[in-house]
C-alpha cells in the first residue's frame, strides 16, 4: 500500500510539473523576444496627427492625490486644446470634487450605493460626455485612477501608437512608492515585468496585449459600439481585455508612455485587493472561458491571444496551490498514521521543498531580470532594488492562499485608500 501511494505522489508531482511547463513555457519565448526588442531602437515617428481626447478619472475619496494627477495632465507636452479632463467623484464623502474642480477638471458627482465599482463610474461619465460634450468629437478616452501620475510625454507617445490603428492601448506602469516596503515593491516589480516581458513581446509578435488596471486609451467608436462601459465584474480591466480579444480586437502597448501609481503597503490592504483580483479572474473565466477555448480551436482571429488570456485568467498560483494541497494532505495522512507514515512524510516533505525551491527560483529569476533591465526606471536606492528581488517570490507566494480563499469566499469591491502625495519630481 505504501509503495503505491509513493508512486502516486511521484507521478502526480511529475504530471503537475509537465502541466505547468506546457501551460507557461511560451512565456520563455516572450522573454527572448523582449531581450531582442530592447536592443533595437525604433525610428522616431514624424508628423503624427494629433487627436482630441477626453480623460476620465473615476475617484472615490481621493482629495489627497487627485490634484497631482491633474497637474501632471496639465503639464503634458501635447496641445492643451486637445485634452479635456473629466472626473467622476463616485460616492465621495470628502472634498474630491472640490479639489478636482479647483485643479481645472470637469466634475460630476455620482451617488449610487447599489451599483458600486469603477466600471459603473466609468459608464456614468461616458454617458455624460456623449450627451453633453459630443460636439467636441473626441477620438478616444483615456482612463486613469486618481493616484496616477503621468510622464510629460505620456499622451504624445500614446497618440503615436493610436495613429498606428490600435483602438485599445495600454502603457508602461511604474510605481510612486516602489521603495516603501516589500509589499509595494512586489506589486511594482510584477507590473514592470507585465509591461516589458508580457505586453512588449505580445506587441512585437502581433498578438494582443492586455489592459492592467489603469493607464489605457480606448477609441471612442469602440466604446460607442459596446454601448458604453459594460464591464462590471470585480476585475473590469481584464474582463474588458478578454471580451475585446474574443471579438478580434488587438490591444496595443506603448512602452514609451510611462505613468506611476501607488501600491498598497500593508498586508491587510494587499490581501483584500488581491482577493478581489483573484475572484475577478475566476468570474471572468466563468463568463468568457467558453468563448476563449472555442476561439483557440475554432476561431479565425486572435487564436493564440485567446490561449494567452486563458493562461492569464487561470493563475499559475492555482496550479501551484493544487500541487501543494495534495502533497500537504498526504503529509497529514502520514503524520496521522495512515499508510506507511514515515515514508509518506519523507516523500511529501521532499516534494514540497522541491516545489517551493523551483517556484522561488523561477520567480526570483523573473524579478532579477526585470530589475536589471528596468534598473534606471525604478526610483529606489540600489540596495533596496537588490533586496526586493529576493522578497519578490515571497510576495508572489502569498497569492497561493489568496487563490484558494477566493474560490470559496464571497468578495465585494472595496476602495483602497491612497495617501502617497507626490509630484512627478518627487517620484524621480
């Protein structure tokens, strides 16, 4: 009996390793594509047509930070007459609306406790723009969170990519508070990796990128065709991305358009935010998984991108969680005297240590490479940059319990307080 169990444990872990490799080995190709692309500089585009844009900021109790975002928009090296700033003060109980008006934004207040979330706020403001400001004939909508800051060339660079024909474009996501602690650095390092080692190679390979949270541009006609902003799952960004990719849209990436946002610094905040993300990913897979899988095998457009998005919304951490849970159960069974306890405990202990070692090594490598190539763009002391490459895998490991809890727990949208008040000069 004991030998049969040991055989099962070994075969199970080998199968999980193969499954993980099959699912995510294509991202090794992504890394080589990114390396090659970084060595080659694209020629500067001349005589790019300037388009008129509206900028939408959904804000909830953001009086501390929204002024700095609007200031960074006002300081753009882009024709001022082609940019209008709209702020929806969503269920605010502070002076967000006043601060935004004083800074020069067009502000509307929204109070709705039944329909809560960024998606509803965006749809509310888009409908106001379409009804009251349609005469301005905006070509596209930028979407930002109130804690963001924009590099002064941001809109100019995004406009260049927009003129290449992309109707949805995401950008380079940097951090305002990378140096605050290992949690904020964990977020920031992942977003840098996502930008340059996922979205950049996708762009180069003519596949579709994915919108991540904030800092993106959408063509006005696309929003009009959709009937407004109709995405209201817990992760409206990835829901939007997946729905467009299924329809055949290719989302672009502009690596020269950099913005900064604030990351959580307490584990409690981080837990609740990432629990919402994990639950949202499950929701997206439940709603769009069938369409993604059909497109992989039967579709004509974005077949590979549908596979890529399927892997994105089926988190690697869930596969890791299943592996560790099964090994943990056998370890517990051995400890309680089932089977041949000593051999089972020894075998599962070895497998757990090997699994943790492999995952740590992979994540450390991802973080280390990203830190090296983005070194000059990370605003943090050198020793902290190095130290946070070692803590990055531990940050990612915390997704394991989060992914498991999200399977069973009811999760609702909750705002994250933003308190890092910095100008662009302060960040740099």
